[in-house]
C-alpha cells in the first residue's frame, strides 16, 4: 500500500506546486475560501515556499475541511495517519478520509487512502471487501493507482470474486488515465498479465507495449520490466544497451529492482565493462530503495570480498536489511553467519530463527534446519522435525532436502525403513539435477529396489 499512500499524498498536495502569493492566500483563507486554505495546508506540509510546519499544515487543513474542501480533509487524514503535527490516530484519519471521499474533490485520493486503511486493517477491521468498495470509488474519480489496486484484488480473489477479466478491465482503465494519477502503475500490471498469460493470451509483444507506456508515464517497475525483455531478447532484438537505458530510467524513478538489474549487467559484463565495484554500488542503491534481493547481493559481495572490502559485519547488516524487506534468501544467509559466528556473535538460536524465515520460500534453508534437528545443534534432537523440514525443502524444489529424506528412509531414522520411499526421494532429487540423488537412485535400482 506504500505506493498508494505516497501517490495519494502527492495528489492531495498537487495544488501547491505553482508559485503562490502566501499573503494573498492567507487573506483569502481568512475570508472563507476553502481552496486557499487547502493550498496553504499543502505548502506548509511539504515545506514549499514556506518553512515546513505540520502544525500550520494542520491548522489550515482543518479550516479548509470545515469549509467542505475535500482535499483539505484528505490532507488532515494523512497528518493523523502518520502522526505529523498531531497525535497519531487511525480513527481520526478514517473520519477525515471519509469526509474527503464523500466530497470527491481530490481525484479519488481520500477514497484511496480509506481503502488502504481497510486493506491493511489500520484502525479498522481488516476488510478486502471494504477496500474494493473504496478503491472502486477512487478509480471512478480518476485515481489510476486505485484502479490498479482494485484490479489486483480481483486478480487475487480478495474481498470477492476472482476474475482475470475484471483485473484486466481495471488495469486498462487505470492505464488510460493521466500520468499524475498513477496510470503508469496500471500499465505495468497490464503488461505483467500479458507477459504471464494470466487471463489473456500470452503475448510478449502486448506486454512490451504496456511496459513501454508505463515506463513513459513514470513507473519505474515498468521500466525494469521492459528492460528485462530487452536483456532476454523477448519480442524485441536482444540489446544490452537498451536494457541498460531502461534500467537507468527505472532507477532514476526510484525503482530498486532497476538498480539491481544494472548491478547484474556490470557483474556479468553484459553490454558494459565488467566491474564488481560498479555492480556493488548499484546493489547498494537498490537495497536503499527497498529491494531485498539487492541487499542480499550486496551482503554476498561483502561476505566474499568481491568489489568491496571483505567484511562479515557488513554482510550481516545487508542480509538483515534484506530479510526485513521480506527476501527469504537474505534471512537464511544471515542465519548461516549466526551459526558460524562470522561478523558477530555465534548463536544457534538466532541461526534457527533466520533459517525459519528463509525456509518460508527457499528450500535450501529448510535442509539446513533439518540438519540442525538431526544433529541436535542448538535445538532438541528430533527426527520428526528433521523429516518435516526435509519434506518442506523437497517440496520447494531443493534437491539436497530430497536426498536427505531418502537417507532417512534408507536407514529408518525416525521413519519406517523403506527402500521404495528412499528410491522415490532420490529420484525426485535426481529430477531436480542433484547428482548425489542420481547416484543413490542408480545404486538402489541396480540392487533391484
């Protein structure tokens, strides 16, 4: 929801961008002109042409809202939601968003903010159904980000029926709106539907068209997406130069993935002179913009001392940042440093915690967790837990986990001994490209099992 909140705040405050006579606005506001009060509130809130003051922003926004200016009400909601110049209160934010939404004067921004509260369950009972309702209202008022969010709720079946057709319709509607409404975000999501063939006939050509439009409308994620198509040579002729141009544009628009992709180009020397130093700089930029994989990449560079001065302590910092941003691999890699005591304290307990997070999406760390329970390292020895983690890792496509499951069944460790089961898991490991699995499968096969 962060993207909605940022864009909605800009929409609420867009009245402040033109050069303004402050004294004239103050006079007009005191004479009951709600729009002038709104402009003053936005100027003080953003610190444009005046010294920033959230207290002043609140005062003028309150006056504008009492004069039934919906944009002022929405701005007040933002101040209460974030506790800027006032005591933080989701309840107050909700009240002002509701009034702003009902007045309908801010291109749907207040309705979008209200939908965000319901989507995230902030100060209200979480409800995707309510979120749909307010996103739909905001979308009808010309808020492109809301059209995109509504489309995503339909795509994922949250708050009501699942429908790719509806998702496509709302993405298309958002994409048709102006740049200031967040149309680029909708265009990028529409491109994503075509690239993956979700509810539409798969088409890289259509995907590239919408990614291109999204990028031109200022959506950095769409720039990264079209850049990757150029890098991979899909639809268009493969071109590292074009890929680099789009990644650079996406990065300048604040997209962390775009900087990560630039880092990959430099790390691999694709269309540019190979440079681990430049790669690391781009990973750092991507990490600072919230791209968890960039943080993991940079952490690995510090761990290995490639392109940067080797530092396990720095590796920990970046793995931890990547983990906090929801990237499973970063969590697991951080767990390994805790297990080995590199860059700080040695702790099996901490290692287990981070391996657990890593195991949510990366089978490699499920295998490691299984090993900890099998050997009783920092945890109570348990073949039952060992089996659970190996099974999860195997289901996530980790060949080592499948091999280890095979060993449990081969030796009857915590499970009923079974050559048939062992062979089954060795076979799965082999299908995943694990050479140990292939060898073990061949041996059992040769023995007649």
